[in-house]
C-alpha cells in the first residue's frame, strides 16, 4: 500500500513529497494540556480543529482576564479534572457539525505529530456525545498531510 501511495506522490506534480500520510485517526500529544497519546479523529470535512472541554468561562486572574476550562469527561482515561487557563484566546463564529453557526472560544497550543511540533488553533466545545474528544480539521491538515482513510495511528 505504501508503494502505491509513494508512486502516486511521485507521479502527481500537485502532491509534494513533503506531505506526510496520516490515517483516519491519530494518537497525538498536546504537551501544554498534559495530554499524551490521545486519539484524534482526522476530519477533512471540518474546517478547524476542536477539543472537548467543559466549564468554559472567562475569569479575572492576577488582574488579567483568562479563559478557564476543564478537558475531557470523567469517564475518559486521560481525565484529570484540572483547570487550564489561557490568557491569549479569541472568540470566533464557527459552523457546528449540524451546519449551525455558534460562537466558540479558540486557543492556540502546540500539537506533536510525527515528532514535530505544530502550533495549532483549537476551538473549545462539548464533544461529549462524540467518540473522539479531539478533531483535526482541514486548516491543520492543509499543505502538511495526506489522509489515507484505510490507515490508523500512522504517526505513532
């Protein structure tokens, strides 16, 4: 399978060999959020990356406004009930999986994939009903990765 993909890459001038092949799911590391080996769904239909969290609120901390949130659900093995604080954040309108616009907070944090750190925007939302707490969208994938849906966890 890898030889077929390499041949396609070599024969297609639109595909550069600098793009890495990833599967439909990948185990990633989010070091600033203390998440290691968390499984993320690769979703070419989603524009942005999303991260499951709860208790999202703006607080005043040390005289500055901070975004506070808790990652994952108590049922998730990586849940630690820890509060995370970000002083740098923004609020954006995004379309949810049902096509409805909603405002979400967005943070920037590094993601480690293929032993490489990539600074990435994540929208914070409730993905409690979804199988994967992390979603990797097109904005992250663009110009860096090719997705082979027959594969899983290629980067680990």
